[in-house]
C-alpha cells in the first residue's frame, strides 16, 4: 500500500548507504584527511538491510538505490543485490558508484538482479580527476562505464557535480559526449553538506553554478536543447537532448529550482539511521530496534514515522546547512 507524507507526496524511493567507506577522497564530498569510519559493528548487516527493505516494500516503496561511501568496496555486495532483487514489491534496484571497481563487478551485479547504475564522473581530464579524487585513475571509471553497458545496466547515467573554479569549464565538453556516445550526463548543482564545504574559502554561494548557467553555456556552444525522456528512474532530473544526440543531458537543481515539493525519497545511512531529508540532520534510529530483534512490522512503524516527519523543504538558501555528517556518510 502506497503512503503519502504530510504534504501529499508519494514516498516510493529508498536510498541505502551500504558503507561509509570509500576508495576515493573527492574534495567536495569529504575532507582530504577523510572522516573517521564507523566501526564494523556499527554498520548494518546485510540481513538487517533486507529486513528494512522488506518493511519498506510493504509500505509501497518500490525503488531502491544502493550507495555509499562507495558500495563496491563492501565485501559481498553482489550477494546483497541478489537478496534485495528477490523481495516482492521492489521494482527498480539501482546503484550509484564512483566506477573505480565497476568493470570488475558489472556482470555479476547484473546477473544478481541489479538493473542500472549511476556513475560519478566530474571531469574528462586525467590530471584533474586525480586532483578532485585525490588519487583515482579516470581510466578505471571509463572502463567501468563500458562494462556497465556490456552488462546491460541501462541506462547508464553519468553524475557530474559542477563547482565553479573546479570543473565548470568542462560542462560543454561533457555535454558533447552525449552527441556521439550513448552517455546520459546529469549535471548537479553542488550542495555544501557537512565539513566538506571546506572546499571553498569563505562563502560557498559564489561557487555554485546554476543549471540555467550550464544550459546557456551548452546551447551557446552546441545548439538548442530539446526536452527528452529517459524512460526510467525516480529522481528529480530534467532531461534534454542535443540535435542528433545519442544520449541525454539532465539537470538536477537542489538550489536554483529545488524539487522538495515532489520529493519521493527516504535515506538509510550505513549505520542504520533513517533520514527523511538529505539536507536535515533529523534521523530515526533503526539499528537499535533491529539489534533488539525488531520484526518487519516494528520497522514499518518507524519508517512511517520517517514518512510523516519529512519536512516541506530544505533551507540551504537561508544558509541552514546540515552539519552532523558529510555527504559520504549520508549516501547522497
């Protein structure tokens, strides 16, 4: 049975951070020294995640996305995908990954029941990629994207966080990839979450590049963007296509045109805290009840509390920033 929140929004999407660990140190996601990892015993076990998803499915949540940290660094991730794919009511099972390990796992993930992937890629330049991620190799990500295509994890979406002075000069180059290659690039306005906002000196607002500005740059260089549909996904992106393009260009606008009024999601952190809103520090503890033997019925009551307590909107424009976790600890 579907459930609506206090503002008549249908809640049908759960994002699950399966780990807070990552094999990169992207400068806008966490500080260069990293963040203290949660101890192993604090992280939800796979059987606990399965219980949460069973409860969510019985409440009408049909879309699940696995995130991190980096989900592919967690041992046994393919087994988790297999378990989740068998839960009645889960119609869309996806993953967001940085792509570093994707070429190794893409085929096995597809065979286990994963349907599609989003791959984070903020630059096409190898030297800049290393600078943004602190030590990653772009060749690994590109190999992962190709492996995802071969495995049928379609549509493969490329997530690009755009920050002025970091990579905004590549917006046109990334958009150009959608003409010849079957890339679905989604440009994301940067959100200053947690202490990773230290990526900027002083105020963060001047580093935000709005979707309007990105679109103007793309159209000035490559021609008009035409509305397009990607056909699958429960997220907030608005999609367009360049004339003759094989792929699509999407814009995600949490700041300039926030989509809170039709937000359909909840988030589960790696240590078992249910967050009704990405940009609010409010959390509901699921781990403790799970460890005390809570069954699906009990977890359903807690998820309902999360649905009922979703705020109407975030308050980034008023400089009210979430502080208790970095983006890597929430799962995006």
